[in-house]
C-alpha cells in the first residue's frame, strides 16, 4: 500500500469527522467490554495512525515502530483497523496455527477493480472456488514437470543475453534492463508460447501500468464507497482495467487463431493453452484466464528479475563473494559442458547467494493483506473480526533474533550462512517467508526460481564484472523502490567483459 498520496482534502476530513463522531457516540451508548487490542502509536481522529508512516518505505517505517510497540502492533489506517506482524513466532500463528481464521484476503476495492476481483487467485475469497484455482496453479501450471519443460526456452533466451552482453565488452551496460527483458521473454514464451515471443513490449507496458496503478484516500475508508466516485479513484481504475483488458484480449484472440487449435483442443505447450482448455471445459471463466495471465506473466518475471538484480548488486560490493561464485560455476561447467537443470543442482554456493538475496530483499516486503474472519486472540491480545493483517516479511528476515550470530550480522550479505543449512524459503521456516506461507503461499516458486538461477549462473560464468569508474563498493547506490516487488530505485550499471574463451552453448 502506497501512502505518498496523503494530502487529505479538508472537505472530506470534516465530513468523515462528523460520521466518526456519530459512531463513537453510538458505541458509547451501547456500552460493552473494552477489547485489549495490541499496542500501537497514538492516533489522530479520522487519520488514525497514518501520520506515523511517512519518511521512508512503508516496511522500514513499520519495523521502526514495531521495535517500540512489539511484534504484534495495532494501527488505524483511516477506516481500516490493522495489525502488523513482525516476528516469526507471530507469523506462524497467523499463517499456520490460525490459518483457518486468517486465510481470507483483505478487501481491497482498488485492486478488485483492476485485477479482476474474485477471479484473481490472490484476491479470491477462501472457499471451494479458490481451492479449485489453487489446484490448477499448483498441479497444472507450475508443477515440477511443466517447469522443467520450459528449460529449452530458458536456455535459448539466456544465450541471447550472453551474446548481447558479449557485444558490449569493456563498456558500461544497464544490467537491470538486460535482466528484466530476458526474464520477461522467458516468462512470456513459457506463458503464451513461441507465437507470442514478440509480445515482450506489450507485457512490459502491462507491467508498467500495473505498477503505476493509483492509490487514494478512498482506499483507507472502504466503508464509505461514495469516496471512490467523488475522488475519481473508481473512474481512474476502471480506465486502467479497460487498457489492461484490451492488451489481454488481443493476446488471447491472436492465440486462438491459426495453427494452435487442433481438433478443437489446443496443444498444451504453454500456460495460456492450459488455461484456455480449462475454460472450454467450463472450469474457468474468461476473467479467470485474464487474471491468471496477469499473475503468471507480470509476477512471473518481475520477482526473479529483481532478485537477480539485487544479487549482482550485493556481489559487486563484496568481490570475494563474486569471485567464489564465479569459480564454482566455471568449475562445474568444465566438467558438465553447459548450464542445465542438473548443473544448477550442483551449484551450492550460487543457491546460498540466491537465498541470502531473498532474505535481505524479499520480493514482497509486506505480504498481501489478510483479513481476520472471526474474533480471536494472539499473544494475549484481541484481534477483532474484519481486522486487516499485514506481515512484515522484511522485518522478520532481518531480525537479529534469528539472523545474528557470533559469525554473521543480520544486516550483512553473507551467503555462507546458508551453506549446510536446511533453512528454506518455501514457507515452512517462518523466519524466512520471502514467498509467504500457509495455504496462501506463492504457487509459482519453482517457476520463478528456475528463471532466477539460470540467469544468475550465466552472468557469473561467462563474464567478469566491475563497478563503473568513480563508483566504489561503499558508494554504489543501493536505494530501494517498492512497486509490486522490491527493486533498486536506480538501475544497476556495471562494466562487463567476457571471461576467457568460454562460449555460451
């Protein structure tokens, strides 16, 4: 949630103040036992706790507040009662022990307009329909066999990347753009098939529109639906939905025409074919197909691309880590011939680098908001029904309680902490939930990880990397920007040179 829009009009504040005052009077007349809410910072009328959240990225500000108020903290975000979770133990309560209470997604009016509402697996209410969507994602779209089937696509696109970088030998390259474009091409071909491999520009445009989707005052007062119209928020989102819908309609229409249809059924060589065949059988609606395409194509390349970007940025700040990673990949390549799925399994240090990157730079520093479906108790505090729950993954994965030892500091980039360690990011270790956990955990972990690892391995194997003239490890810009994922605020620019006589095969 973006809070940079907090320039509230006095007109709206005065109206909402009057409404809130009336509610308080009615509540006091009804009486009732005071609930023991989690502690939190002091609140203003109407605004609640919003004024505490300025000055830095939201996940950073929330961690700072949690250091004072504890791992379970209450905030009033306009009209939304919210609790923030900042410890592994409390996250386990929400994601595991009481998952039946907190498994529901919070109501986000703006997102429901733009992202096809309950048709989207992320926003769909928990129930039989959501379970069916989850089954399609986990068993048909992102199972291990299907992810392996895209190996040739990954290899071909990474080979193109290597050739492009080789042509830039000795010069500064915008590595961010190269990584993002390659990851997008892999995700696009995997999701839409080779017929649409030239749709990368459309997909990048789609991603840009989604990242810039507007937020406003109306989001903080969901019970006052009239604000969506008065502030123009609904109109802007409907227009954005129309643009997104137009792009997706063109892709789907183009996909259904020509040689892809065989005897009334499409060959399931790509993820869109799987979705369209499910629609023909009556299992999915067209909105389900479009919503799934957004999840697959946009999130499918954005998260792995940003992880590789962060990994390269961290390594060039620590040349000894970069050298060790390069030596490992190059040594394995000498015996295996080229980088394949089997090769990647032998790259233990590279996998440790990937884990350490996800720890320090989780794709979603704050998990998508959940909603408490019945009043319950956590850590001795009452969590009322309909309370929104935010889990601060970024705070948990940097918590000194779990990550500082006699050898390593929590804030330090040290891949060695994961060597010979069973800790993983797939949702069972709650101190490391970079992709979420519980039944709402990310179903596309294998898909994204496969893209990230092969990209990283090739960048390390075939090239040597240096910082541009005048930039030192201490002065390299590591500022972050939060859109749909955590990414570098400014692109990563490095000097590249091909290593020895190694040739990409």
